[in-house]
C-alpha cells in the first residue's frame, strides 16, 4: 500500500512540540507523526540529509574524463563527474539561467553539459562556457554563473558528497578506519553490480531497519544461518574472539579487527558517523555466499579467510559489509515522504573478470535475497506506523542500540541544527 502521508494540523510549532514530547521518551520508537508530517520531512532534508556526508558513487564508475553519473536525493539531483582534467567533481544539476536540469540521462560521457531549455553550455568542471546572446546584457560575466559545486571527499575510491558548503571535512573522521578498510583496496576495486530498490516507505523506517539486527533471526533465515550478529554478543563471544585471534595472521592485514565507533551525536563532525567492527561467520562459512565458499578472488591485500566480516558505517546512511572476497555497500536516500531509494553496490577485486573469476549471481545472491526480505518487513512496518492506532513501543536495548542513537541524533538535529544555507 502506498500512503499519502499527511498530518492535517501540521506546522513548525507542532513539530517542535512533538520533538519535545518524544524526547521525554528516550528508548522508545517514534510517533506516527514523524512519518507523516511534511514539515518534519522538509526539515529533515534541510537540517539532516543535506548537511550530512552521503555516499555518491565509486571512482571506477567514472574512469574516463567526461564520465558522469547522477545522484538523486529528495527532489534534488547532483552530477558526479570526472572533468576534462581528470578531477572528480560534484555539481548541482540546476542551470544557472532559469533552473532546468542540464543533464538528464543517469550515466554517460560528456564534453559539455548543454541545458535543454535555452542552450547554455557548461564545461565538465561546472564553468559556463557559452550563454547564447547574453553578451547583450551589460556586465554579464560567465564566471558568475558556473554550476554550483557540491562538497566532495574521496576516500579509498569512495565518493562522498555533502550539500552544505560549510560542512566540515569528512576525511579526518574516516582516517580512523583506514587500517581495516584498507584491507580491501577499494581504490582499485570494481563494481560487480549495482541495484536500487525503490521502497514505498519513509526513509527512517528503511534506515532503522538496517541499524538493528533484532529482526535478523526472525526475518532473515539465510543471513542468520551465516552471521553471528543475529545473536546477543555474549552468546557468540567465543566465536568472535577466536576469529579475531587469528584474523591478522590469516588475512595478513594488521589491525583488521580494530574497532571504532563514533556514531550520530557521538560523531566527530555533524553527519559524519564512522564505525567499524569485525564479527564472525558461523563455522563452515568463509564468506556471505549460498554454500559458504568463496565467490570471487580475495579482495585487495587480503591473504585468507578468517571467518570474519567487516561491518562499517560511513555517514548517517551509508554502510559496508566486507567479506574477504567481495564487499557490499548499502545506502539509504529519501526520495519523498513515503519513498526511499535503498541502493546496493557489490564490489570485487579490480582485476577480477566476470564469468572467469566470479559469477555475478553468486556474488549478489545473499544480499539480493536479504534485501527482498527487508523490503517486505519495511512495508509491513510502514502500514502499521501509519495507523492512527499505532503506539510506539520500547527498543530492545542491545540489538537496537544504534537505532536509539539514530533517533536521539534525529530529534536533536530537528530541534537544534541550523537549516542548510544554500
Ligand atoms: S534554463 Fe538553462 S538555458 Fe535557460
Ligand atoms: Fe534486515
């Protein structure tokens, strides 16, 4: 069911009242209002999403000068391109004349971006190359009308963007996971497959679902058979301890098990969450595949299978789950009050050849399967929370700890964070 979510007596004052009430109930799920209020949704974009670091793509997707891809967030669109000098850039896809999008196709290669409306022409670095007959306007200087740039940070081939011109750099925070993430040499990795699931539910429901593994045992039979995260830590501590004890020697990567956790209100910078933990797979599983056997050559600097998987968060809504032979990136992006893009990107080692070294169906099997299960439960969740009879219950304190952290950041951000100044 697709909801036309509306709160009929909504206002910025009501939003602040609802935040104050919700803050009195820490540890509880949030009220239906936050999934139906258009005021809340707009302010989420202004104060949270557009001020956060978001995964936008990988350098291997735009290898040649002039290559680009589009990244759509809310009602906005950002061009991620490699300019003619080879530099990776992020540009607002909004003509500086009267605002038409200058680029329509999702991916491609361009020498210039030509606005379809009145034909202004932009270089791939965003500068205005030609504006027909505008020389008749006294004082018109093309240098004043470049496509607006978007903040961009590159980390190990991962492209992160932030629409807030005043945002702090994300790179110092990401440095904390350089050792364990470096194991996979993502700079030279290859995108084996990429898929976007457009889910008819509010982005917070999709994100909250990823943030907790309380549902793993009940909703993900295949995942739960392989990954120890489905259990309370104390029940699987011996499996994780044994894996961590052998991890460095087996993988050949120093500090591969190094933990880091700075999430949400605890993050070094606003919208710049960073975390890593390595947890164990159950016996018999070397990787997240159907039969537990490798499905691709070892990634980057990895030298063996330690029975572990690296679990990462980068920014409030981007994650990675890295097996020794392939990595899965997960990203959540709001596209409307009841629409979310869940994007998955599967990476394999840069020189692996499809059909020879790996079979895409085998690499993607587990997380395609698991994502369909997630979509199913998120839609059921959306139906329930949109009911006027929904009364939020308490989070499970261990499994849903990060969801609690997210909600605290969410409420604090809507209450106190400044709106973006474009
Ligand atoms: S809106 Fe782009 S040229 Fe007029
Ligand atoms: Fe799930």
